[in-house]
C-alpha cells in the first residue's frame, strides 16, 4: 500500500508575509485530512517561518531545490544540511530548473545523492518536452532521465518521483488520467529494471502538470498514480484543500 502524497510547489511566489498568510489560511483544515501525506514547498526564505507554523501538525515541509555540497564557498547556494534541519522533502530536477538554470542529469544525480545522504526525501521530477511528446519519444526520454538521475544511487532511502510532462506545466492542458497512468506504469517498470520489483512497488510516483480541484480525481484514482505535485493550484487554499480531500477519500477506499 502506497500512501498518496499531495505536494504543493509554490515556485517563486509569495513574499514572507504572503507565505505566512497562505499557510495560516489552510493549516488547520489541511492538518485534519487523513490517509494522505501533505507537503508544502515554499520558497527558501519562508521555510523557517512556515516550518514554525506547521510544527506539531501532520503537514510536512519541502524545499524546491538544493545544492549538492554540504557547505563552503558557494555563494548564494543552500546546502542539504541546512534543509535537513528544516524540512523532510526536497524537489530535485524540476523542468524549470533544467530549462532556466541548465541543470543536467549529472547535476540532478549529485543533488539526489546529497539529499539522501542527509535523510531528505527527494521528489525527482522527470518529463518530456512538447516536441519529444509529439515525436513519440516520451518513453525514451523518461528512461534516459531516470538512468542519469539515479546512476549508482542505492535506493535505501525514500525516493518520490513526479512525472511532469513539460507541455502540461502551467498551461492548463493536463494529460489525461489514462495517459498519465500508462506513462507512470512505464516509469515503475523502469525502476523495477534499474533496481528490483520490491523497490518499484514501494516508490511513490506522482503526476504533475495543470492539476486542479476539477481534474485531480482523474489522476489520483488511477492505480499507478500515487498523488500529485501541484503548482498554480497550491497557491489557492480552497483548491489545494479540495485536491487533498479527494486524495484522502480515494485512499480510504
Ligand atoms: P502547475 O505546475 O500545477 O502549475 O502546472 C506543476 C509543477 O510545475 O510542479
């Protein structure tokens, strides 16, 4: 049994004051939702304050990125050790980081390794570009991203994967539930080949890309999909709460 995860990626939104307001607006209701792991990933500068506000609740904290060195002369970077003190999860290899900050498979690999070393749970994002999808290359691209990201990594720790087709992120054009389920089934088979069946059955694989309160059910009811990584809709308390409640209902069945 894999417990579903609903994770909110706030991206580069919310000032400190806005982050405090946003978490305060949904904390109590989110805390009360059972049978689902709830994760919020605010910007770095709000992690400590948001962490204080959700202390003692069932809500977990995640960061949106990390650097792979533990400490030192890396001006402007945030280390795994700093994050481990604050939160439990960290998003790694989001397509926006790959696209705008030149994150390669090798960098993603180092980041996952660094996160696991300090006990952080990485949420590894993979997904194909629109042209790759149109050319029927989705599976080839995903298999390559997985083998590069996970090269020589022992999965004793907890890894979460988020399948996020780039054409679906922030576009309002989500994949269909069936399509996402098939692709995630392929990702699980790939994990089984890279590791073994048991690990593949344990790893939670989320869908991400234009998930909202209206279409969430289509994804979370699929047998292979273990929850969602949510961008835009995670900034709206009523949307995020509704998606999380839907995941809780399905998980209870
Ligand atoms: P979106 O973003 O929900 O706004 O499409 C998802 C993500 O990038 O994680």
